[in-house]
């Protein structure tokens, strides 16, 4: 080995722990040397008979680790030490240490659960909690327990709380290495950055300040490529002579990444503008200054919308410490933080595990391929809503059957190094879909261009001609990377013919086919049921049908960032089995009428909509019933007679009779039973208002109930003259209104109900004016009648006013004139 590193002091204990228990957790801060020292130590100790496989979260780190270990051995990469990353492998029969990215390990375990030829699995930088690392550890732990008791497992981390991982691995030993003891001086802002100031401007100023007061290489952390490019532009002409600027992010070509990692020439100074890719694993030799913009970019998946959005958030304390530590790896360093010391207290302790916030479609497919998640030990279990959403998507793509088991199509999907959406597109459309798959899997190569994805495909086919015809700025390195990836993907599937680019996109995003809503705004409803909108000035906003391939994930109405226009014949060609006829007969609250339509739908999209002229009576009745519930019973044929009927029933119910509840709530609750058969001809609010509910209410009672009702709470009172006077049951007591002379001779007060409740009688003068209200008619004849008689005789002399009304004949007639 070369120069001593802090990790060296714990290597003997680590070897001993692995020899005794076969598993361990190693904590070692950045700069301790775990990535390059531990695999070689295991190899030299003779602890492992087969290959040592070490997982790295990023391709750049995997390459760099393999190259550094090979250099230590004085060998080329691909001899004792090699690597495998997506699209590239440097290994041979002599390779004993294989550095791989995490997805590679998943493929190896799925294709060979026994991991033949492998003796140890090392999970480096596990604190990053990538989805593939969590899945890889869960699979590896099950393999060790079920098939390979001799398989060594080692989890290595810089900042992770080791106890939960050790507990997951059946109380594995925990070993801790102290980092290099170079102190790092930390500087905070005196006051917070104003909200209106751009992050890039503030970061560029802080970098200039740091360069003026320090020496050595400077590493600045920014959330993404866009911010890096803007800070790079803001620093132009402001850095001291002899200072070079180097971007560093994952999508760069490897040559540019190497340039950022290489030491600065003697007498010169280097500034590296990096994403979180530089937090761990990578060694940038001459860095002594760190500038931390305090932001990190993370993918957040919303199961409700089925969309993933990239969000820029504050770093956590663990990430800030990781970044700070990069300044002290080779000498005492300085860290400048773009936040105040007071703001630091609000930082979260750790970033969320990717499995808690990511799109789980790939994970769900891997679990189905494995045979299910039962028995797998995850450090953080996948959230149930996101996993359910992922499985639903896989069923839509044909990767899972109705029982959730993987199909043959799903097995082919799992073998492709693509998101299941894009893998499905390539398996169905063939190798012609490779450019689109590579484009959709990468960053947008056009800056500031409209949303039309066809522009990107045009640029991909012929960048030079595109640059001459179009004003949009092209990311040449990005296009070259996409073209190379398209070539690699094209070799993985067979050739097929007959698909346009829009049709290919629809295969990948069947839930994001959009139909333009009515109106001037470019708003769309997506086949999955969500809403989406173009920027107001985007030319694609005029298209009737689109496939949205990139959305910002807004849960209310997502902004469409990339899309292709598609024709209806294309949709019918692709989704003939999914396009279904729907007969719609429903109440429109806006139009206040029944709407009967025959529609063809693809998911939530209505492709064809026409009048249904011969809708069945029952369907119309059910829609009209929804109208009754919308308008309320009082607005739907509740005549005076119907109200009196309900009041009669309520009266007897209050006195213990076995009759149904006639309140609005109760009637609406059972409206299907008593009202639905009477609504078949009702198509509008006017029809409902014209409907008399008396007969439906009467029919809702049995024959016996009607007999009880008519006997104990009759609808009418029959006067001595045989006239039927309606009884009003709505007031505090049931009542009738009639001429006083019509009750002559009645000596018993009329009552209703089993409790013999007296009627409230309003007695009228011959001129139909109320003269008395009584609930005791015999008492009235004996007392108040005399006063009424004295008053009425003079006003109505032609009408009879006998001294004893109890023996007089009832009458409605007046005396002839002149008598």
C-alpha cells in the first residue's frame, strides 16, 4: 500500500469481524480511505475466495475507485481490479475486485441468485440511501440467508446512523474509523440572502470572496447543471489570473469529468463547480476550500398524480458536513456557507431515503421478478401508495397480470436498462424507438426551446442542419451522449416497423395522452385523469391531442415541458382494446336537465360524444332522480296536497303508529323505492316541478298503512252538509277552516289520531272572514258564540244566527231578500 490513511488503523479489526460473523457495518468519514483501501485489504487477507463486488452509487465514482485501486497495484484497469457500469465494462478473467454501479448488482442477483463466483458484497456510500442500494442490500441479505451463508456483506457509510443497518443485518458488528484530522474553518453569512436575489449571483459573489482570502483548489456545491452553468457565466472575468473553472455533474462526458478531478498545473488554481456528485467517493486532490450554496436537488414522486418532479431543497446537516469535509482531505481547509449560523438550526438532520420519495415502477418490477416483496428486509419499507401506483402502471404496460405476477413481457422489460415505461415502448416499437428512449431518459438537450419533442428528435438526427434552421441553443455534449446511448439501446431489441414518434411516446405514457379542453387557454385533461397545461405562448397549445412526456409534477395542474402531437387514428390503432363505449345518462347541475350521451373514451378522454336519442326509461329516471337530489324535494312537485299527506303521516308517527319517516332526508335516502318508477318521463327541471308527488307518496305506503292513515288522520273533515273540507296538518295542531253556520248542530268537537287530538277550527263569517278559532266547539257554543251572534247579526242580517246553535240546522244559505 502507499501513504497511510486513517482507515488503515481499523482494517485488522474489520477483517477479524468479517471472518467471525461474515457481515459488518463500517463508519468512516470522507477522506478516511475506505473506498480504495477496504477491497484491497479483503483481497490481501485471503478472506474471500471469489470476486469482491463493491457497489458505488455513481458511474464516475465507480470508474475513479477502480482506477485508483489498479494504480495502487501498478496494474491497468481490467486486470485485478475492474469495473462495470451502464454501457461499459473493464473486467477480465483475472479480475478479483469488481466495482459496479448499483443497478448492475440487481441484474446480477436477479439472473444468478446464488451469485456464483462472488465471495463478498461491499455497499459503499450507503448513507446516500439510493433506491438501488436499498434493494440490493435487501436482495443480498435474503440470498445470504437462503443460499449463500458464506457470502460476506459489508455496508460502508460516511454519515449514516449505523445502528439500524446493523440491526437489519442481525446485529452486525459496527466499526468506526476516525477521519483525517485536518481542521476546517467554517464561515457563515452575517445576514440571510435576500429572497429576491438569485442563488447563482450570491454564490458567484461568495466564490470571489473565498478566492480572495484563501489558497488552493476551490470546490463549490450547487444543486444542478443549470445553476452550475449560470454561476460559471457569472464568474467570467472575475476570477484571478491563472484560475480555471471546471463544471462537474453526472451527465458530463467522462473526459470533462476527468479534467475536473485532475490536479491543477503547478502555479495555477482550480475552481470546480459541482453537484452532490462530489460529496463523497471522489477525491479532488488539491481542494482546500469549499463553497456551499446550501441547496440539493431531489426527485419527489406523487402517487396521486403519478408524476415525479425535481425539487430544489435546503441541504441537510449531514450533507453540509459531507461537503465541509471535502476541504480538509489534504490539508487544513476553509468552508464558506451561503447561510447564516442561525439558519443552520433549521436544517433537517439527514436527507430522505430515495425509496421514500421516488417513482417505484422499477422497484415494483424487480420485486415481481424476484417473486414478491414478502420476506425482504428493507431498511425503509417502500411506501404503500407509491408501490400500489407503480404496480398499477405495470399492469397497464402488461408487465404484471391481474394477480400482480410478472408476465413474460415483464421479464423482458426487467432485462432492459430503462424505466419500465421506456422499456415497454422499445419492446413494442422496436429499435427505431431507441433515439426517443435515450432522449426521454436524459436531460433536455435544447435550452429555452418550446415543448415540442419533435424539435429534440430533429436535433438528434442532424445537429448541424438543425442549428442552421433553428434558433434554439443546443447542448452538443448532451446530444452526443444521447446518440451514443441510442446506439447502445438499439442493439438490445429487434427491429419493428410502423410506429411514429408520437405513437412510441403514447406506448410509454398511456396515462399522459392529453385532450385539449374547451376554451382559449392551452389546458388539457390527461387520460389518467389529471390536468395539464402548456405555457401560454407555446405553439403546441393549439394541438387537440398530445402525449405529454415531461411534466413538472404539479398536483393541481402540471406544466407540460415536453410533448408530441398525436392523431386520433394513431390512438385508435394503439389502444383499440382500451377505447370503450360509454352510454352516459346523467343530470347536469349546470344545465338543470338530463343529458343522455353516447361516448367513446380512452381513460378519462372523451374521443367521441353524441346525443343518445333512445336512452332507456330507467336510465332517464335515475338521472332525473339525481336532479331531485340536486334541486331538493320542495322544488320537485311537492304540491300542497303532498305536503298535507306527509304531515298526516308525521302526526301518526309522533303518536306511535308504524308508518315510514317522511322527512326530506329519509325520503331522499329511499327515493329509489318510491320515486324512481315515476321519473321516466322527466328530463328537465320544469318536468320535475310539474310532477305531483302525492300519488308516489301514497303508493309508498302499504294498503294496511293507508287504511290506518285514512281512519286516524283523514285528509278531509266531512261537514254535516256532506262537504269535504281539507284538514291542514302543517301547523302546531291539525286544523280546518269553514263557515260558522255549517257547524250548527255539531255538539262534539272533531278529533284525529289515536290520541284523539282536537282539530283547530277556524270559524268564518258569511263574508269568509275569521271570527273565532277554537279547539272546543261545545264550549264555544256556550260562551263566545253569544258575543259573535250579537256582532254578526247586524252585519249579516240575512244569515241565520239562532239563539241555540246546537239544535239549529247547518246551512250555507242566506234568507231571501225581503224576508
